[in-house]
C-alpha cells in the first residue's frame, strides 16, 4: 500500500503541468488580441482602394457659358465724356471708360454711331482710314477714344456741303449697336458747339488718345 506521501506528488504533477501550459498560452493570446485590435485600427484609418473621392462639383470649362468671357460693351458699363477741342478742323473728342468689372469689346460695332441733330437722324459716317487692326477691347477702368470732326474744313478734304447749315448742340446721342437706344452725352467746355451734320465724321474707337488725335 503506497504511502500518502508518495501519492500526493504524483497527483500534483499533472496539475502543475496544466498550470504551466496555461501560463504559456496567456502571452500568445494577448499578442493575437493586440494584433487584431491594431489591424482593426489600421483598417479603419485606410479607405478601401478604388473608393471614389468626394466630388467637388462641376467646373466651368474655358469658353463655357459659366466662364468669364468678353461681352459687347453696353451703355450701363461705360462712362461717357465729350468735349470740343481747339483745332483748325474743329474736332470734338469722345471718350468712354469701362466702369464695370468685366472686359467688354466693340467688335460688333467698332465705331460709335452718333446722332448729332434731330433734323439729320442718320449716324455720322466713319473715317475709314482710322480703322484699327483689331477691334478695341476695354478692360475694367480702361478708356477708349473717338474723334469727331464737327464743322468746317478738315484734314481729310472737303468743306461744308453747299447749303449746309451748322447747328449748335450741347448734347448728342451715342449708340453702341444699331439696334440699341442712344445714350445722351453732354458736351463739356465750350457748349453749345457748332456742328454740321452733313460733313461730320467720326473715327473708329481707338486704344490711345494719341491715335485718336491723328484725325
């Protein structure tokens, strides 16, 4: 019959082995759990490949209706000024300044249509040789110029038509397109100014004062 002292160690050996095995499994389980948590965090921070980014919305392509483009100059975009000049040919200088925030162009009507007299409703014809190589475009705050020969002989030749009669005017109509209403422009300085509608001529719009004064 075995002694009690001999049976106790035998029963304790399997128990000790189980405790050692359990202790060995604890670090491994912790590593696996930590790795799973870390993998879950990484996967939550990285979006799946190929997932679409946020759409910023459509953009206006160059030349599209939404893009800022040049437009025809209209009276509400411009500030007008006219003044008679001391000159043998009796010239008047017409200036327009773009007071809008957009660039506009005179491409559709490259010279001003002037109505100088009620008895002469036809627009003053342009001086053909004054036509610039390209129509004038006005950036914001830029100015364009046109010279008007209003009475008497001029450098282009010719005098007042026989029977022609000069009229004194203090304002006149300026039309930017053939189908628009004229803007009334007052003459500064020595108003009223004598004008012969039968011989009056106007230059094309010019980019500089020097170009306008050539005529």
